[in-house]
C-alpha cells in the first residue's frame, strides 16, 4: 500500500482490483468528512473508474440476492455500478437514508445453469470527479440463495409476510434498501415489485419491531416508494385484501397514511405513530375485472425520525392477504 491506496491487482485478499482503490478507516477524515463504517473498522473506497471484483462458485441454479453496504464519501453525487455478468445496475448514492452512513442495499440475479458455475461479481465507480480520491465506499458483502416461492394456503398473495428476502447482517442493520424495478429486474424480495422512483426498506425482527413474523417492509420515501404484486384472480369474483400497518419502533413519529389499491378500489389507512411499535389492521373488498389483479401500497407522506431529521423513515407494511368472498354486494 502507498498511504491508503492498494497497490497490485491481487493485493486485496480474495478480490481483484483495477484503478485507485483505497483501504480506509472509519471516523473523521481530512477535509471535514466522516466515514461511517458501522460493521467494522475498515472499508474500501472506489476512486475514478475503479473496480473490485471476485469470482464466486454458486452451488445451484436459481435466484440469489446480493447484499452490501455502500454510501458516498464526498459531497458530489456518486454512482455505484454493480455487475453480475451479464446483468448490471447503476445505483445512485446521492440520497442518504441513514444519517449514520449505514445504508445497505440488496440486488438480485438469476443463475440459469445447473449449478457449480462461476459468476463474477464486480463493483465499479463509473464517475470521474475532480478529486480522484472521491468515490463510493463499499463495506460488507453477502450472497444468499432465494428459495422458490409457493402459495400459502388461504392467501393468494405470495410472500405476503415478507418472510423471504435478502440477507440482513447480524451485527448491525438500518434495514436493507431494495431499489426500484427499473434498476433491478429480478427482485431480492420475491413476489413483489418495487415500482417507484425510490427504494423500499426491508426490515427484520432482530433490529426493528415488525407486526408479525420475522420481517416486514418500511415505506421510506412517501409516494416515491411503492410496492406491488400481481395476483391471480377470477374476473367477476370479489376478494378481500387485508394488511397490517405500523411503525418500526425506530423513532419515526407523526401522522402517517398508507394507501392501498386493488383493481378499481382504493383505501387510505391513517395511522398516528408514537414510535412505540403500534400496529393497525385494515381491509378492502374489491371486484376482480380480469384474471390478473395488481395490488399496490405506498405512503402518502414523507417522514423523518423525531430526533434525526436526516434519517428517512415511514410506515411499516406486513401480513398482506387476499382471499375470495362469496358475495361482494353483501360485504359493502
């Protein structure tokens, strides 16, 4: 190493590097910056057009999620390009969702082979800044195989409790950000589509309060953070959509509202959060007009933590269910 710069293509154990890759420590930095590295003492910073990559042998065909910690290290807007050949996604890092810099993202990719194949995962900074040392920080990296989805008896929604999702790091978590479908066509939250401009946040019961089970999602960017699923229905038949909203017990206070859409019906669910982990159940009866029906959820308002206005947060969504009803007219 020369100061912080890693010299040599294979000098970072298990990784191959090109360009200016720096090995940095957390804490205050020259120029007034602060590097938050919550899962350890060190991370790497990718300078102009720098890349780190690693070949990984995967055991079987299927869908895999890639979870990693990343944030920008300078005031300029930065982008991290994540590639699992042949797929690639450009992840904008200009928005910080956690003021401590502990943002974690998850992407997904499909391995169509029989197994035992080697895929190359790379993280690249495509930008060119005046300060060549600027660039995204990359922290912990993990890969998890996503099991195949099946229907749960009595529920037309797949993965309605969000129990199947990306890897969540044990020692520290501010939630896992799942980018919109426009950035990642294969979702690390199987069954669901993030069809908005901003990500949604996947949270687990070890680090947050979730209404039921092991996981839920937090709608952290108002109307810019929407999640949807297309379910099988029978045209002309009526269905009941039920779900739970709440708060993650993470200091997110205020008057919240979750809006749900199903077929040609909509429901607004107000929820007053005191940040204590309260929950509220809601339901909506809707008629199916085709053999496929889209259900969608988003938060009507933007929220930040009560004592941390730079930390975006929002209502929690969990336990989404759709069941058929005998007569729509009798229930409305």
